[in-house]
């Protein structure tokens, strides 16, 4: 074979080798999209933010919770995060340290300031409400793709014409949900909406992600939603999580995320 | 002097207000407790007090300054009124990794909820909740270095902090005690609170487990011998020359540790300590009930026997209907290596089981119920029940109230031992707290 055909052969073999272009099942496509969005969101190094959570009951009465958070990226094992509660005042100073794991339950510790006690807690019970809100610990915890089975359902569009991938995500381990349906923006590589289905398979909650901002980290554009509006369809209660003073690309120290840092 | 120091640190902390990484918080509580009537004019059946705590923290990496203290003023029992420093220290990270700290510090080395053999550094306020006594800060110099998945810390404690005892008008008091005496080798007369104490602690996180080991050489804070060294022998019988009784705290060496591991929804907790006491000095004490029943004399001289104390715990976490979280606790402890008499003299909880349940309703107001039952498996009919309900009233106000039932009928009319001292001292309590 003449060497002049080599570039053509290379192009043809690459074309057929690329998983996106060969025949793939909805599960394979779902997983590929999940991995791709993960890769697009990686590389933020570290993050700090002030957070506010507004709890709205069925009668529209509002209560506000405040906290700060730090996240350190660890693409080998799973991210590490530290959340410090500021309001209500009786829990001010309470800290929650989480070491995420891709294939195992997360390690979690709680620091109780009045007792100066660092207590290891079980992260298995993820369906519990986070500070009385409509968010559960599972909603706010690590979303490592290894913990879910993915399935592409179809492509779609938002009302404004933004292209979407619509994916089904089923937890592999114990969860408060039977499945989640994610509406992932093809430009932001992040969800704009997630429908959560309870263990009976009925729609329980809907989270709407908005106020996206783009952060330039190195040569990457990373999008982050600054508002998540969670509506509980069954109880009519709502919670709104919002971020302020968010910074990405922050260089955290390892010691900021070990149990010593809690005291 | 302590009040002056407290005020001085408060001022110092205030100076940090203008800095960026400053945080402050505090609380003021109106506390009320009502004991069951005891027909005694000498003790107060009702306590009404104001409890306040302030905490200020200033961080400017690599330096940190923390101050926290509390004060209680009781309207009816002056002995309950006191000020305690919990934290008042400066710390710094050297070369990013090595932490040095100096000042008063509150330690919490416990793994379990009710029994705390490993958590022995700080002196306690014995006029507070038996299973979680309030603590006083310990003057400390600490040097901590990272080590594998954890740290090694070296401690020097230059001063013995005297524990707080219930006063003579308190229902939780059995006898009026003199100023605590430190027994350091053969020295118990100078009663110097400045003394060399030191320790070491290794902590490691290994997979789903938290492990710690420690070594301490310090003056014990929890197991005094109560009696006198002022005595003589008359006609072969030991006789005290004073009616005053004093708590004697002995120097001890403690080797101990803790272990916590998560197994899914279950958390296993272990805690142990082996204690070796200096035995150069004997104190005249009232003999135990058992010896008395055998017809021996009223007094004996003794020191504290070496022993091991261990505790285990299981915590089961569950989700209940309605978004309620439940935590079920089962714990037990025991003192080993000494006979039953010595065991009972050493601690109120010498062979006990605790069963507890916590319900967090996860509502906006953070309503919570916590109840425990502690029962003695060695001594008949002794139990302690605690029930507490708490609820936020707003972002700043919180209410909690409950009942503590203590049942421990006196078995020997000659002497009260262990929990028997508190028999009939059940009480209800309410606290209204404003956080800021």
C-alpha cells in the first residue's frame, strides 16, 4: 500500500473508533454525556462561596438560612468540602466536613461547637432534609458519576431555544429517589432542571437551576448556577439556594480539609 | 484574678473586631430547675440562673486567636455563680504544617455519648449534667505535626485547674468540700496548683475509621479521694482530727484511646483508658458500705487503685416517615482490674448501660427530642432518665425543657454511695436562650 493513502485510512479509522459516531445504546450515550459534562466541569481547583437558603412553606412564609462553603477538587478520589453554618444562630459555627468517594460512601464529620466535639457521622442516610429545607443531603452531596447509572432519553430545547440533553439517572446504592430526570444544557454542560422521583416512582421534587455565571479557569470556561429553586410537588413547600461572592480557581490547603481544621 | 483575666481577654478579642476574618457569637440563657421537695431547709429546691457564653475568633492565616468563656449567676445559690474560661489561646501554623498553640483550651477526646474514659484533660463543673458535665479550659502548650492520615500532638499543661463542686445549698451536693488538694508523689502539703503535666496524642483516619491513642502524665480530675490527711490513731482506731473533708487529686499516668467506625447506617464507638496512680500518699477516708457491714472500723487509709475503664457504643441512624431523622444509641461501660468496692468508689458510672433515642423532626424550627436511660447493671435499682425537648422560636431564640429522674435507693443506712447520693434529686428544667 502506498504511503499516500495513510492519512485517509487514519481519518476513516478515527471516524469509526469514536464512540459518539458509532452505534451506541441510550445507556452508553447517557454515560458518555455524563462523563463529558464532568470533564467540562473539572479543573476548577478550589471554590469558596457564601450561601443563602430561603425556606418557603405552603403558606408562603419565609425563613432564611446562611452558610459558607469551601470545596477542594480532587479528581482521583472525590472532592473535599467544608460547610460552616452561620444562621440560625443556635447552630452558628457548626461545621460539616465531607470527603467524597467515587465508589464508596462519603466520609463525613460534624463539628459541634458548644462541645468542641468532632463527631463522625454516617453519610448513608442521604434522604434526610438539609436544615429543614426541601433539599436533602443527597441533593447537595457529591454527584460522582460512578454512583449512578445513566440513560439518554432524547435531545430537547428550552423555551428560549437552548439545546438540551435529557438524561435519566438511577442511583446504584441506597437513595431517597428511584430516579432523576436531568435536563442538561449543551452549552453550559450543567443541568437547567432536575425532576426527582420518590421510591414509589412518583414525581417528588423539581429543581430549577438559573443565574448561571461563567468562570474562566486557565483555558476553560466553567459554568456555575447561582440559584437553585427546589419545589416539592407533594407538600407544596419550596426552598431556594443562592450563592454570593463565589470564587473558583482558589488554591486551598490540604489542612483546610482534614479533621484538625474543624476544631 | 480569673474574672480580671476574663475581662482582659474580652477586651483583647474586641480589638479584632475590625479585621476581615473575625467571627463572634454568644448566648444568654434564662435557666430554671425545680427539684422534688426534700423537706430540708438547708438546700434550695429551686434554681433560677442566667447563663451567658461568649466566643470570639480571629483568623489571619497562619495565625488564629480564639476566646470563649461562660458565666452563670444563680439567684438563690451563690455557689452556682462562677466564671469559667473555656478557650483563650493563640495558635500559628509554622511552615504551613506544624501547629503551635498556647493558652487555655477545651479538649474533647470522647467518642461515645454518655461515658467518657478517654476524655479526661479538662476539669469539670460537677453541678451540671452528669453525663455531659460542663468543662473548664486547661492551660496548655501544644505542638502538633501532621502524620500520615492524621496528626501527632504533644502537650504540656503547667497548671491544675480546680473542678467546681456543688455548694452546700445545692441539691446535688452530698457534703461541703474544702479546696481541692493536689497529691504529687509524697507532696500533699504545699498544695501547689502549678505543676508539670504532659501528654501525647496520635489521631488517624483509616478508611471509614477514626482512631486515636494517647498518653498522659497529669493530675487526675475525675476520681478524687475524699477524706483527710489530718488524722491520728487512738486505741488502734484511725481517727480524723478534723470534721472537714477534702478532695485529693492524685498524679496519674493514663494510656488510652478511641475508635469510631461507620458500617453503613451503624457507627461503632469504643473508648478505653488504663490509669496508673502514684501511690506514695494515703488519705483517711470513710470505709465503704460493704466493709462496714462486715464489722470493720469506720475509717481506713488508702490510695487509688490502678484500673482500666472501657466504654463501647453503637449508634444507628434511620430515616422515619415525615422526614424525621432518628438516632438510636446503645452504650455501656465498665471499670476493670479492681474489686466491686473500689469500682463503686471510683465512679458513679462503673458498670452501666445507656439506651438513648434522638428524634430530629427536620422542621423549620429544628424541633428535637432526646431521651436516655442509664441503668447500673451491678447495683440494684439505680437508674437515671433524661428527657429533653428543644425547639427554635426564631432565628435567635430557642427553648428547651425536660426532666431528669434519678432513682437510687440507699442500700446501707450507714453510707450513701455512687448515684445514691443523688437519690430523690429528680428535677424538671427549662431554658430560654437568646443567641447572638
